[in-house]
């Protein structure tokens, strides 16, 4: 647990200073790590929490079960608060596609229903819907405009009376475009369609409020911008919709059990916890709690501002004669991902050259992606810009 130490640092200034936050990430000693859109760097608090959990297991085994259960409940409440939800609306999953698949397979479908999604989506938010085609469900894939944008009216033009779901990422993985979920979600409510969101490229980078964004279902893994362990994710189910999802994965944990495990006629849990079919990774949940505590210490309202400030610096410094920006710089459409296409080399060649300069990014769809987090600073961005100019 990092709570007491972090809170002491946060108390005096309404949030831990950025130098202290940066010191929690050892990778900053050797690299300008700008690849949080692929996988987040590990922090000392999360590593300590994972080690402490395993030490507790070694020393006490099942004697620590009550504390483990309390830790899961505590983390569930913190995860709910982190996204503006209620504790009862949160289930833990292994990753994003598991959460999205629970929704896609759990909804009731009729032949002729359709799903509207976008051509920029990561496959995790496409295959669960394509898998419904044998059941007579049409999947409508909306193309982005020439700038790589997906304006709300472009999405909503494909929505009709048979649209059951609009499935979008909050932030598109390939170019960082931030979808207007609030507008799209409001129209979905009016039409009695569901807005299902892959939030993995936004959660942890941007301030998230599922109610303000009119989201019905949302899922994200915690190994990218959430800076948590690999193997744990969050599924949000709006409480009014809890009973419209059938169970897809079924085990003992979906149900309310009492003293006897041999009494099989049990009611479902009255919360989103019913979608956890067995024991969740309590180790990873413990690590996630440490990650959320670190975010809270840094000051969640400050994190988006910090990331977008670094993004602005990067956008201003990338030489336009050598790289073409792919994405949007409009207010409300930016995120932590900066994507650009090299004019003279391949993206893979540029990423390799960056790595030789100890700057870490990634290549997707012919573009270079760089993605700074709140613990990065101007020196990281400037190292990346200098390396890009030398390629």
C-alpha cells in the first residue's frame, strides 16, 4: 500500500509534485518512454504492492483471505470513483475484449438488428460484433474523414431504428482521435440503442465520467494508461441495464452463496459482480489499487492537463516538412496520442531510430505513435523531437 506516504505528499499542494511522481518510474533514468498507448511503464508503488501481496500469501496463505476480500471491495470502490460510477456497477475482467464480449454475447439480438462501429477501431472492439453476423446482425463500419476524424454526425448518420449498439473507442488507438461520446450517447438514449465503449486509450489519461458521457457499457484493461498490472481490467454496466445482459461465462461467483456450496439454487448477485464467473486475479486487483492511489495522489484533474500540455509541445516540435500529423488538434478531439506519418521513411524505420536514441514509441498503420503520460516531462518530449529531426 502507498496510501499514507502519497497522501502526506499530496496534502500540502493539492497533489504530489510532478518530480516526485516522475521518481516513481525507474524507466525515466534511461529512456524517454512515450509508448503508453501500447503498454504503460511500471511504477515502484505498483511493484511494491504486488510484492507485498505475494509476501502476505507466502506467510499467511488462506489466513489472509479476509484481508484479500476487503482489498477487492476497496479497489472496486476506487475504480468506480475513478470513472464516475457506482461501486455496484463495476466488474473486474481480464482485459478489454473480455468485457466487450460479455456485453456483445449477453445482449438479446434479433435478425435484422445492427451495430454501428468505426473503421479506426482496434480489433478488440470489432470482433465481438462481427461474431454476431451468424445471428443475422449487421455490422456497419463508418469510415473516418480525410483528417482521420469521426465527427458525431458521421457516426449517427448510420444509426436507425434497428440499431441496437453503437460501439466506439473513447480514443482511437491509431491516431488519438477522441470521440464525442456525450453527443453520441445522448442520441443513443433517445433511440433506445446502447453506447458501448472501449476506453483503454483514455482511462488514466483523460478525466472520465461515464454518466456525463452517456455511456451504457464500458470496458478497459489497466496495463496501458492506467499504469497497472497486465491481466486486470474493468467492466462498467449502467445499473439500470444490469438485467438486460444474459450471463456468458458462468461459475460460482456469479451467484450469492451462503454457508453451503451444495445449495445450487442460488440468486444472481444484484450487482455487476455477477459477470465475474470465478475468482478474479486478486494479485492484479491489489496492484490496480496502488495504481489508482498514485493517480489520486498526483491529482486526477491535473493529469489530463499535464498530458495535453506535453502533447502540444510534441505537436509543435515535430518537423512538418518530414512528418505529416494524422489526427485532430481541435478542442475536445485530442488525447494523449500523437500520430504522424513520415514523408521520407517508413514508420518502422523511424521507430527503430528513436529506440537507438532511447526514445520509445510504436508504429501502427504506417504511422509513428508517441504518447506521454503525466510522469513524463519536457525533457522527454524534447529528446523525442531532437531524435525525429535526426532521422
